[in-house]
């Protein structure tokens, strides 16, 4: 694993984008041929590639590229899908910083409270790393085998966390990686219990601690009837507000000149907890396998917030593309990042 670059600071003469995004031209030392090829690939999709909704690039704190698909503009709220998982990681970080959550302590899950239940040992950190050991089938197409579809839209829809927490333990906690949306909803309910006040309390917490300070006025999290934020999948935002969230992580948790989240918690997001050829996971964030200096929030159908600290750059792609095509369709976004110079 390459040395992780430090998080870049906001330029001293630049306002934070709480109310609006500062803009700038593309840098002079940009690899323009590489950049143009990446833009061409990202915006000219084939008939089987679905739709591009938004493409944004923020370089050194300034918006240098903003492109929208037909019928979409800077005011349109767009689907996060699993990028909401990364927002949950931030939300948990607030209580970690206050000492109200010990990441290595067992997560408070009532379904696991019976004497002798081995699931009671599963920690917050293991859930964040997708290493709970719980059974969960992350399939987005086949309703016959998909725990995601069953959880969000069928048998588990009224209490997504209870559905996921009811799954049996297949592996010892911490030993096996299994990307599972159910673990995120278990965490979301546990966080909501600590925050208190049910759905209204959690909405107020998110607004006060995350959305409000960043100026994410469009952010709209979705809840189930039990009052749990369905953080596995649902927080609608404008593209610019997704960029504000990305900038918080690019700045190592600092916002408007003040530490909003501990840098160490942001650093955990990009610290590998699972690595195989072509795949690397941190803590509710992904890490680019080809260049582990880069990390990203990722969502179904091609949503991505990609961060490159050594370039002080973030790039966002939002759309609706067949999931089988997403890996190839997102390669140009990573190529676009490489067209920018290092700091």
C-alpha cells in the first residue's frame, strides 16, 4: 500500500462553498488531451449505457467543470444509492469524537442480546468494514435471492434494521469481508438510538451536524416506518451538495476553517480493511485499487464521489446505468483525475 498523501488545506484566500461554489478555469498544466478523451467517454454514452445525470470536477476548492444531462440542472436532487453509506460513516464519526461511541465496542443491537448469541460481539468498526460475519446476499437484480430487494421493498421494508439484524452469523466477526447493505442499516438504527427522538431526532441531528454546516440544503435522507434512516441507499442531493460532502473528506474533516470531524476518522475511511486484486475497501468508503491514494463513495447505477488528495481534486459522476456496465463507464472518471497535476 502506497503512503497516503496528506489532506490538502483550503486555499487561504478562498471562501468555503457554504452558500455557493467558487469557480475557476481549468489549470494551465492540465493534460488536455487526456482530459478531453475522458470527457468524451463520460458524456457520449452508447444505447446500452444508460444516462449521465451530472458530472462535476472541483480542483483546489473551485468548481472547474459542471455538466448535466437532459432535463437536469444544478437544482435537481439526484439519487445517492450507496453513497449514503459514506454519509453514515461521517454521522457516526460525530459521536466517536464525543466519546459516545467506542468503535471497537459491540454495537447495541437488541436482536443479538440473548445469552450465548455470538453476534453480540460484532463491533461498530467491523460493521463499518463490512466484516460482521452475518449472512447477507447483496444482489440488485434477482428478487429470488436478493436480501437487498427483500429488505428495502418487500418483507423487511417496514423495519430494515430488524430484517438485517435477524440474519444468522456465517463467519466469526472480523474474519470475512461481505459487502452488505444490511450492515449499514443496522448501524443507522444503532446511531439513531443513541441520538434519540426517532426519525425527527435523527433528521435534526443530520441537519445540525452534517447538512447544515456544509450548506447541503437539498439533502433529503429517507426513513423506514420504524424511524430508521435507510442509509444503505437513500439520501437525495443536488450534485453540488454531493460535492460539498466530498470536500469535507478531501479537507480531512475541516470545514469553514474548523474541525467538523477528526482527521483520524476521515483517514479511517481510506485505510484498507479488505484487499483483493482489483478491489479495496476501507470504512464505508472504497479505495482505488490501481492508485490507493484515491478513495471514493460509490453507489448503484454509477454514482461516484472520487477524491484525489495529492491533486486537491474531487470528481463526481451521477447517472442511471446498467450495473454490469458501470465499471467500464466509470474508468474515464479515474482517467480524468489523472489528467490533473499533483500539488
